[in-house]
C-alpha cells in the first residue's frame, strides 16, 4: 500500500437514523432517512448527501489542479455532484453519480477536456471507477 498522505476516521451510531461524527469532532451530524426512502425526513442529513458533498469538493479540487497545470483560469467554476440510490431490495441497491461543472469563460471543448482530465485524477472518481455508474457533464448556459 502507498504512503498515507491523509486519513480521516468517522463513526456512525444508529445507522441511517442516528448520528455520525469524525474522530476530531469537525463533523458531527444527525442522520435521518429521507421520505423517498420511506423515512420521516427529519432534520438530519444522510450518507448520500455526505458522499455527494465530499465528491463535489474532491472533483473541484482535481479540476482546479488540472486547469492550473494547463494554465486555464477556472476561478469562477463550480462542481455539483448528484448521488442517487438505484435498484431495489430484491435486485440490490447501487449508487450512481452525476457530476456537473460550470466553467464560465472557458471554451466548451476545452472545458470538457478539463473535466475528463479531472475525472482521471480525482480520488473519488478513481475509487468509484468501474464500481458505480457515473456521468460527467458541462453545465449548459
């Protein structure tokens, strides 16, 4: 295994209707099951929201890295990740990820090249490649 650059540890109590926190206390959240999954909703977050948040931040960092290497200004860029649960209890439940980026002022062809390069180096993309269906797109507008 490679040298560890950074690691984080989180613990969950109560599954989807409990609490999760990192060992350093920087993240400490209540969890609740969304109505779409048969839950009451509640004021808590859920694992998919947490994963989408981490993926969006990680992908945006990868995008900024490859853009800087290619000397492309992406100062006003943003990345949104939508994580979905698909399937059923009978067939199995899987994750999907839809990554959408806004790159104002960047030529669309160049922007798509940057997104593909970011998708190759992003640790979240690398970890999920071949394991979940993911789609990367440039926001129209």
